[in-house]
């Protein structure tokens, strides 16, 4: 707020131009003429100041703003994106640089680029957007940063299991400041484009509840969702999050690759190598498309069965133990945690199988075989075989239905879709619709096999057809599901899952390492 005092009257004018209070004693017209010459119209004044204006106006605006001045140490890509995001959220931003003149062109005009000492003295909350090995260069700013909130956005080069974290080391360097770990899981692109194009969650932790609360408010104003991770001791876990490479996908991907190689070699032996060895017929052209197209549905159906088998194992384990309080074995616990990834791998193989199947008629070898069959056809040969026509129609229809249901499962597994449905709707889709997809895929495979299981010619190298091996796990899963639908079994399982126990004693045991369930000690219910 600025004040102008003249002889005989006093006038107070706000910088924003919204209010003006003038207490006039005499000489009103004279004052208005002088005031118009000295202060231009507020509507003609630009909202964004030029860089050449004095810094005093910026300090004046910062003092009038309800938002604190946010400082950023560093001028890299993350700093520039963070500055743009903060400015668009309505914050006053001051950037500390070792070379302010060179760095001004890379930041928005609304942000002030100055020296690190001046930026640290102006800001109430400071983002340290520098590499952790350069934190020691900021020690000269310790007096200016005392009592202020420091947000550490750094990450390490590799996963650190032993500690200490970068944030903990920073807290030791600046004991008089409040260190908050956060914004390290968000990329510069996500900051620049906004939370709609990336994850909205920001993980925060700090030993100061006041500092963490101020950063939480800042996150919400920027459009992100803050997640409180507790004390600063959790910073090691937060720093390891961006460095993890698909930790929950490792087992499903390895299982998919193993099944693909296994079934591919099996189909290669039966469909490519056997004709060459026994009759000298070279059909190696089948390897890129035909053999792959037979392998993909095999992998997809087995992977889909692996999605529902762990749930059946868990149910039968609870029926056998008579309680839900006994922890599952470690292998079953890990298997249950990977069901979503198994299902998505199954959907990928099914989608690729559909694309490969559509491309079969476009091959030159397929057109050549069709012309050859027409030339070899004799007059009187039966072309329309009712049984084969019905088999193909039903086989294709069942495959389309299975792929459609798998697509529905894949879409509902997305976090944005899963958050829009309640728990009952989600379990109905993932369980009931999932078993329908497994049933349709099994019917699709049975129609493909038809009566080939009883044809001795199909047992090449004394090896059974591929579809017979593929049907083992899906049939086990479907039969296990039917067993759990028996009324007496279903009622007993429901009672167990609602807390009923076969005995009145609960045996609690400490879990082993890397286990999620908790049980130990003995108590009476």
C-alpha cells in the first residue's frame, strides 16, 4: 500500500487500484489534477512487469500477495518446469542462479531470476532443484535459509537400501531449516503439462508438521494430490520409487516369456520340424506367422488361468485351515499380488493373436495354397462340409467374445476406471466377468481342437496337440470354481471370511521376511 500526503489532505491508494480512500479537507480539484499526472490509470498498467523495472515493485507486490514467495535453487529443466507451474498457480516465484543474466531467458517473465543469496533471503519456501552431490555448495546460504522450509526434489543414481537418504543428509547440513522430501516422483514434463497428463500423487515426508502442511497446501493448489508418508525417515523409500524398474511386473513378464518360448519350440517340433524329418517337406516359412499365431493364444489362455488359480488356492487353504488368520505361504502371497499383471499380459497375447489371425489371408503363401487347392479339386468333390463350417463359425464367435471380455477386464484395471466404480462393481467385473472370459476362451480352444484329440495323425513325434496341453490349467481353474459354488462349501467359506474359526484359539505367528500377513502370539476369542 502506498501513501501520498500533500498539504491540507491525506490520500491512501492501494497498489492494485481496487480501493481508494481519500480524506479531503480542501483543494480537492487541485489534488486530483496532481494525482492524475503523478499516477497513471490502473487499467493502463500492465499486469506483468518488464524485467527492466525496479525490484522494489516486485517486493511490494509480494508483500501484498496472500501467497508466500516461492524460491527455486537451480536452473535446469525441472526448475524451469516447476517455475512455470508455480506461476500458473498464482505464486510469486524467485529463482536463484549462479549466472542470473544468462538464465533469465529460460524462465517465464513473471518469475524473477536473481542470485542465490537474494533468492534465499526473499523466499519463505525454497525448492532445492540441484543434484545431491551439489548440496554442499549451498552451505554459504545457511544463514539465509535458517527457519525456512526446504523441499528436496533430488533422486539418487541407483536404489539405496542402506541409507541415509539425500533428504536426511540435507537435514544434517541445514539443522536450522525444515526439510521436506517431495516432488521427486514427478517429471519435468508432468509439471509443465499439468497433472492431467501424469500421475497426480506427490509423496511427502518431513519431521516438521508445519512445513509439511505448507507444502501439502502448495501441492493442492498446483493440482496434485499430496500423500503423507510420515517422518523424514520415509524419504529413502520415496527416493527409491522412481528408480524401481517394474518391480511387480518381473514375475509376470518372465512367466510370459518362458511360456512363449516353451510353446513356440513345441509347435516348431510338431508343425515345422516333423514334416521335414519324416517327409523332407520344407515348411520353415511358417515360423514367423503361423507358429507365432498358434503360440500366442496358448500363452494367453494359460496366463489367464494363472490369474484365477491363486484365488482358488487361497480359498481352499482357508477351508483347510478353518480360519482366515493364518498367513498364506510366501509363494502364494507373491502370486496373489501379481494377478493384475498376469491378466494384462494375457490380454496382450490375445490382442496380438487377433491381429496375426487377421493377417493370415494377406500372406502370399496362403493365396498360393488356395489356388493350388482349387486346381487339384476334381469334379464331384464335396466343397461344403457342414460340420467344418459350423465348427469355424462357432470357433471364431467364441474367440471374439473372449477377446471382448478380456478387453473389459483390461480397461477396468486402469486406476482411473477402477476409481469410478465401487467395490462390488469392481469385484463383479474382475471375478464374474473374468471367469466368463476364461470360460469363453476355453470354449474357443475346444472348438479349435474339435475331434483332433482322437486323430492319431495329430500325434506327431508322439506329442499330443498343443491345445490339449493348454486346456489343463483352465479346466482346473473352472472346476475349482464350480467346487466353491457348492452351497455347503460356499457357506463355510463365507463364514470363515467373516471371522468364524474352526477353533476358539487363534494362533498368531510372526511372518517371515518379505511377507505381508501378520500373525503371532496366542490369544482366546
